[in-house]
């Protein structure tokens, strides 16, 4: 059972890592004229500038990459006690991610 939950945790961490990491390349090399940078409208605080948005994306990409590496290590070593701890940590990180992305919204 813990392996199934761990696999779901790994898939969700990979998903969030991919979203953030792909967005990094979009901001760096793509057309960002449609992005609502500035303080217009109900946007999170990190939309103040492209640089702040990019830093936010990079930080979350690194955090999710670390979670992925910890999950893979726990699976590889078949250390299910550490896997449970990593899953708890991942849950807290997801909560922090969703809280942080809503800061500045009215």
C-alpha cells in the first residue's frame, strides 16, 4: 500500500516539477507578452516582474526535484519508513506551494 501511495507521490512531484521547469524555458525563451506582469488585476505577488516570476519557478523546480530524488532513493533502498517521512514532507511542501501561489490574490 505504501508503495502505491509513494508512486502517486512520485507522479505528482514529477508533474509539478515539469510544469515549473517548462515554464522556466517559456519565460526565458518564449513570448511573454501575454503574461500579466505588474500589479494589474488579481495576480500573485511574484507576477511583479519577469525576473521575480523566474526566480519563483526555479526555486519550486529545485524543491520538487529534491522531493523526486528523495522518493526515488527511498524506493531504490526499499526503506519504507523514510518513504513515509518523505511523503509527509511532500504533503507539507504541496501545502506551502498552494499557499505561496495564492499570496497577493484578493
